[in-house]
C-alpha cells in the first residue's frame, strides 16, 4: 500500500468522525428569567419554555435560583409544574454551598430526579413561590436547566 494513500484514508477517517461528533444534538437546554427589581410576587407565575434538543432522550431537570443579600430567609419554597408533573420544593439556601457571583448567590436544585421524556420540540414549565409572604425581595433570577440522562444515570 502506498504511504500517501494511507495518510489520505487516515485524514478522511478523522474528518468523518469529527463531522459526526460535531453534528450531534446538544445535551442540555437552559432558560433564565430576571425578576424586575429582585421582587417576586406570589401570584406572578413564571412561564419557562425550553427547546428540546433531542426528542428521543430522557431528561433530568434542575431549578436555578439567584438571590441577593436582600433575601432574608434561609429556605425557599417553590411550586414547579409541567404537563403531567407538579411538585412543591422546599430547598435550603445554605450560603456555604452557594456559588458566589459578585453580589449574588447562585443555587441549583434537582427537580425531577427520575427523568422525563420530552414530547414535542419544547417543554413548558411554570414556577411560582410558595412562601407565606406575598412578596419576596432579593430573588434576582429563576431559571431551569434540563440535561440528557446518560446511560441510564440519574
């Protein structure tokens, strides 16, 4: 075999593999909603619509919360819903476990740990707070992340 043909075949093989890998669908989708003035009214139901990267995959979901120093509680209760799923989460806001980002503290909490199958090209979620107070000060952002499950992992 001619050495030049061998190099050509090797380059073609690497190029094909790179093309296949680069054309695979993303493994996650994320959306963040900023709350005006860091105030979240109890009756302000946030609607989050995420594009589904792969409609054949199973996804895990996570709630992202960004708070400021104005948030005076050590926990947060939220109602999270999507078609066929509704749950009330009580999450602890431990400042030692937060990701610090300037004036903000960022948290990520698992929502649907068993995973869900996506039907269609998007997934619609509603999030509202379930705290005793009507208005929460210091909640800057609420977001949602969905990630593909890998090899049956949760």
